[in-house]
C-alpha cells in the first residue's frame, strides 16, 4: 500500500525539483541545511492524554483541559512514554526537543506535592534526553489538582491556594533551570493557568490583579535566565471557563511587554476565525523572542492534531519572511485520544516541519520584487504556482537524508508498533 520509490528515484525527483526552485531563485540545498537545524519541541502529553504519573494522595481532579477518545494503549508510566516517544522520533526527520509537564515527575511510589517537586524527580527524563541527544522544555501543571477545583489557581482569592501555586511555579523554574544546566542550553518553561469562570463573574478585576502579582513573585525567584526561559500563554476560553479567562490575550500582551517572559501564542487560543500569523510581526517588534504552540482549533476545541493546512503555512511564511525563525521557539500542543497516539505525534510534527520547509523554499525576494514593482497579479500568480511546485520531492529527499521513512512508509512502521506494542498493553 505504501510502496516507496527507490532511493535513486527519490534523488532523481529531487534533482529536477532543485532545478525548478533554482530557476525561481531558491537554493534548496541551503534551505535543507537550515531546516535541519530548526528544532520542534514534542509535547509529552500527547502520549498519555495529559494524565501524568502523579501518585495521588486524595481525590483525583480533572479540569482545565480534556483529551477525548478511547484508543487503547496509552502510555501508563515513564518507560512506556519514553518508548513511544522514541518510536515517534524515529519517524520524524531533523532535530527534536521534548517538552514535559510537572505531572510527569517520577517520584517512585511516594506522593510528592507539586510545591515540593525537585530536579531529582526528573532525573530519569534528563538521563533519557541526554541518551537521545534531545533537549528538554518544561511546564508547571497548574491544573488537574484539588487546589485547582475552584477554577482559580494563581489568581485565587484564597491566599493558601494562591501561595501553593506560587510555590509550584517557583519549584518548576528551578527544575527548568536544572534541565537547562544538564543540557548546557536553555529550557523553555511555559506558564499556562486554566483560571476563569463558566459564567458572568462579577469580579473580573481582582483575579487579574492577583495573577499579575503571583507571576511577579514566581519570576522574582532566582533562576539563571540563560538556562530557564519563561513564557506566559493566553487563551480565549476553555472548558469551564467559557465566559472569562483571567489570562486573556490582552492580559498577557500587557504582562509580557512590561516584564521579561516571552509571550506564548497557541494557534488554538483565539476566536475560531482568528489566526495568529498576523500577530507575529507585531509582537516581535517589541519582544526579542516568542514561543509558538503549534495546534489546530476546531470549533470549541483548540487541540486537534496539527496538519499541513493554510493556518500552519501562513505562520511559518511569516517567520521565514521576517527572518524570525531563530527568535521563535516552536513547540507542539495538541492531544487526541481517538487515534494511535504515536501516530498523532508523527503526523503533527511532520506537518510542522513540512510547513517550515514550504516556507523556506519560497522565493521571497522574487515575490517582494513583484510587490514592490506594483505587479500584484504577478505576486499572487506566483504564489499560486508555488503551490504545485515539486515541494514533495524536496521533503522526501530531506527524509531520506535524515534516515527516516519516506512518504507513507512510516505508516507501516506505525502499524507494526500498534500491533506489537500498543495493543498488547
Ligand atoms: C491549554 C494550553 C496549554 C496546555 C498544555 C498541556 O489550553 O494550551 O499549553 O495544552 O500545557
Ligand atoms: Zn498551548
């Protein structure tokens, strides 16, 4: 079903494609080298439906976010999650990183409260990352916890609750710093809180005042900024926070512009018809770096598996045209429990890398010249022609050179892993 071409045929197709792109002014070899260096951070939580491995002391709490679907065989512990991630990474070309949440701490059989987590609880992850040549990123988990049940964490009016989450944020920055030290390069730590209200809160002011204050306290804790790079993530609405989200876009725009952290733009966190590509050239005027959560919103859900659609291509076009890829941390964020989870990782990551390559192959200088000359039909016409250029031949060659399956050949490997590992759990 997925019979790939021979290596020789893949190279011959690439050679023709290289010439076609060269005729328009694109050096495919140079762009493939650039692509090789751009890391995409895989999100650990696609592997187990954001469940985590916390040893629970009391009641189990959900809330904040929710993965739907009943595909069998989700990873139940660190070893299974690492094995699944290794499988996924073996099917993805180019450089990867791996993003953990605090609930993926490995504390043996001992429950460790989130405000007491330490770098040693992530030692196995750090050792694994080193063995895989991967760098880690991190996220405090301000949800799925009894102290998040009220719907408010860092913005809670209850001082005990708020203090607990502030301590958690600080503990997580120390962990990110330790990860950064272990990998001799920064770990990105992204702060997202679910805080908000289902319906018509009378007080929209107090929670925002408290959230800003809590974040200030967390960020005031000492952590080497070269090792621990903070980001804050906004959202329009979530499950149970349909009417009001404390950390809205305006809130975090203001916060990030007046403080150090980067802004994290999640592609699924805006109005359903609002896209993020136009925001990049605005935000990057004023901030040196940005964190991207590559996701796909559908109606009320913000976390469908990423595919190569227009939204994704527009984002990377903007970054490539503005020469801002080096200032952007690219991370994935979605979770789908209705399909093979390793497959979901591979589909989304390969799509993100394809979108980056698609953008890098654009003959931007030629398009810009047409626009500058007022030849708008020429510009739009060329953009259209580019869509049927032999982009796939360049992508296939990249996969071949990176030693990962070409075209649909990775699906056969996924099927074997599904039958041999996933369905035997
Ligand atoms: C939730 C945010 C957040 C989470 C992860 C698990 O809406 O997008 O980034 O998805 O931290
Ligand atoms: Zn996100």
